[in-house]
């Protein structure tokens, strides 16, 4: 059975999502390190606890940067066919990301020199660390921005529409529809509505005023309201009826549809409830 929804735990098995989660650590840590080093510089490096905390945080930043880059390599390997502009941006993002650990290392070294002999070492080291930390935040922010553009503008690494992923049968692929969602509707959903629903929910005076023979009438719905809300398989009375959870409306009345059939209809709604005559 293909997954009916994409939950938080699925993200751990998905290289792109795992990368998206792990990259938050260097982003947050770099800001933390910046605040700590500024505070330390403001106190002229006199506060040992602050300097120690900054050292620990910058070591963590270094580790998290290396981990994020590794997860990025895995995500890149899993990226399928993407447009050239997006591929170029992936490379730019990668090159920037590969330098983050150098910044982190520079901060670690700068903070560490605070323990050197000369009297002014703590002050100078705190100032140097704050400056490098500031540059790092800018660099990491730019890297993260490119990563975000890849996800939100180009959809790199985002889950494919269900109809495209697991539900697409060989039959659908062979049918050669330009749009997988239309293919899914024509080969999977339309036959189910035809065989199990339209015999009753069609014609002059359909039950509950629900006509299931056109998308217009499906969206309008019947006595209880819209049967389908495109993009939202968990809302709308049609899925409620199919689930058999509500005794008042359990459809089709004689026998519940198979899980596969219900998932196919849910995927169709989730992918926008496209329709063709
Ligand atoms: C044998 C006839 C029959 C078939 C087949 C049938 N229905 Fe119904 N449907 C009804 C009747 C009658 C009602 C009115 C409520 C009731 O009596 O349960 C209804 C009500 C509904 C409602 C509630 C509408 C509202 O706004 O209150 C939905 C949704 C619905 N059906 C969907 C379906 C779907 C989807 C299918 C196919 C999977 C289907 N029905 C198959 C007879 C049928």
C-alpha cells in the first residue's frame, strides 16, 4: 500500500527532508555563536564562562556544518531530473556550503587564542571571534537562502504528487497522458465513480441532491455541502462517506470500497481533483 499521507517520520527516510532538517543546526548555532562572541567581546573577554561556552558552541557549529554537508551530498544524489537553472543553483549552494566549516574552524581558533599567554589575548580573541562569527552568519544565511530557493521555488527534493509516485500503474504510464493527474483520473478514478456511484448519483433527481457525474456538481455537493474540496482529501463529505466512519452516510451503501480504491480517490482529491470528460 502506498502511503496515504506524508508524515514527520517519513522525513527521516528521505534524504532531502533529512538534509532540510539537519541544515537548521548550523543556522541556529551560528547565530548563537555570534551572540556569545559579541557578549564576550563586550565584556572585554574577561568572562571565562562566556568564552568557554562560545568555544563549545563553535565546535558544535563546526560538527553540524560537516554533518549538514554530508546530508546534502545524499540529498543531491537522490535528486531526480531537475531543470538546468536549478542544477546550477544546487552547485552554487554546494560550493558555499562546503566552506562553512572553514568559517566555523576560524571561530574555534579565534576563541581558543583567548587562553594564550599575553594579557590582552582574551579581549583580542573575543573581538576577532565576533568579527568572523558575523561574516559566518552572512555566509550561512546566503547558503541557506539558496537552499530554500531550491526547495520553495524549484520544488527540489519535495515529495512528488501521490498520483505520480506509487499510484501510477504501468497501465497509466502506457496510456501516455501528458499530465499524470489526468492519467490517474481517467484510468483509476473515473471507472470507480462510474461503476460504484453514478448509477444512483446522476440523472434528474439524485439522492441527497448529489450529482457525481460532473466536477461542477461534485464541487457544489449535495445536502451536506461540497462533496470534494480540491487539495484537501480530509475535508468534504465524499471521503467521509467512503471511509464508512459515519453510519449516516456510508457509501457505496452495499459495500465499502477497497483500501486501494479509497486511496486512489484520496490521491485524486489531494492532487487537485482534475477532471476531463
Ligand atoms: C444504491 C444507490 C447509491 C449508490 C451506489 C451510492 N450512493 Fe451515495 N447516497 C445514496 C443515498 C440514498 C444517499 C442519501 C443518504 C442516505 O440515505 O444514506 C446518498 C448520499 C451520499 C452522500 C451524502 C451527500 C450529502 O451531501 O449529504 C455522499 C457524499 C455520497 N452519497 C457519495 C457516494 C459515493 C462517492 C458513491 C460511490 C462510491 C455513492 N455515494 C454511491 C445512494 C447511493
